[in-house]
C-alpha cells in the first residue's frame, strides 16, 4: 500500500474499532529516523491514527515517542490539522494514564472557538474523543452533548461508519431522558 493511502485506511480501521489492524498497517510507515531534520505534518497525516491505535492498544511509550515530534512540529509550523490532531491524541494519552481532567482540558481546548479544528471530519473525531473522555470522567451530560455534536457532523458528512461508532458510544452514556416517560420509570418509580 503506498504511503499516500494509509491515512484513509487508518481512518477506516479506527471507525470499526480495529486498533490492532490499524497499527499493523501503519507501523511500517512510521520512521522517526526520517524526522531528524524536521517533520512536515501534512506529509505524515496518518501519524495521529497510529498514535490513537497505539493508545487503544496500551502501547503508551510508543505513542508518546511519535506524538512528541508530531505535536512539536505541528505547533512550530502552525499546521492547524496537526495541532488539532495532536491535541486529540494528547487527550487520549492523558486519559490512558488516568489524568481525565487533563485529557478533558486538552480536548476542550482543541474544540474551543480558539482551537485549531477547522476541518469538519477532524472536528467530529475530536468531539467523539472528548465525549468518550467525559463519559469516563462521569460527566454524562457533557459526554452526551459532545457525542451528539459529533454524530451530527458525521451524519452531515456521510461518514456512516463513524456515525455508527458514535451511536454505540452514545448508548454507553446511560442518561435517562430529561422528562422521564412512564415507560422509562422503574416499577418502584411508577408506584
């Protein structure tokens, strides 16, 4: 597979939740030795997908080794896509280490009006990741809000696999409707 296509394949694999498959596909293309003179994030757009796969596989040191240079060069060169993707990956990595507050802050900064998320698909991915982290932190209403925003974007873009993944994540939030319907009440509540 040529390097120019691996980003699309990585995105497709992550939509299906196949972190191991994404890592197997992308790892041969990760060559930190090529970054000694600098890293142009636009030429390495698949790196955030590899970082996410590594985090989801529990390979945190490897993820950090890639994230550090990618994050640094994206910021130095002012590459909005890279800055936003790095913030999403930083949030995932912080959450994996149990720093949910730090992860929430990194992700909310990436999706704030001053953040660098200018591409709708990447914005939706960041919103979904923020929703996942908020759910882990037991901030259910914020999780639902971010995931609903992500779902709206994915649906508007025709990203059906990502929309399906978002629906599965939303189902895990576990919020009841704001105004309970009689059918959603427990027997004790109905009595």
